[in-house]
C-alpha cells in the first residue's frame, strides 16, 4: 500500500473516533431516580412544587435557596441551590436543574427556567454568581 493511502486511513479512523467521543458526551434529561444512581452531574427537568413553598432568607444567607421540585416521573425531592434565588422564579413554567443527588436532596449547580412567553421558547440560566443568561431550548447560549 502507498504511504498516502495509509495516512488517509489513519486520518479517517481518528476522525471517526473523535465523532464517537463527542457524541458520547451529549447530555439528556434524567429524573431524580436516575440522578441518585449516577455519580456525575445530571440534567433533571420538572416543575416547582408550589404547595411545599420555598426557603430563601437574604438577610440570613443570600447564597442559600431551597425548594421542592416534581420531576417528569412525579417524584418530589428537595432541591438546594448555593446561589441567590433566581429573579421571577415564581413565574417559571418549567425548570431544568443541573447538579447531583446527595442522599435525599438534589444539589443544583445551575437552574434553567422556562419562562412563560407566547413568542419564544427560550430558557433563562441562573449561575451561582447571580448572573442571568438566556439560553435556547437545549441549554445552548444565545
């Protein structure tokens, strides 16, 4: 075989390997049960359980926000977010939490909120430093 053919085959094999590794890192939404058995950060989609209220006392600790969320399977868990309470949290239709389960609580590192709008399908991402970003339907920055 010629050297150019061997180099071409190696290049194609490396390209296929890179594509498989990129595809393996794509995140899908999970639920609290799946997040309990996982050791990595998960994206859990659900709804704020309004009947259980929320806890946020800016005077006592401005970086502690807790509430209960019902996931897509109907399981309700307490969520703890070490950041400020997102603005318009009460108005959000749907939540996507990024974080890990620890015992019976879900510790969120990010909260994505789907705010009601008849014109767009965007989410609002609240980072732990309080910065608010608009993201697309799948979490991509806009």
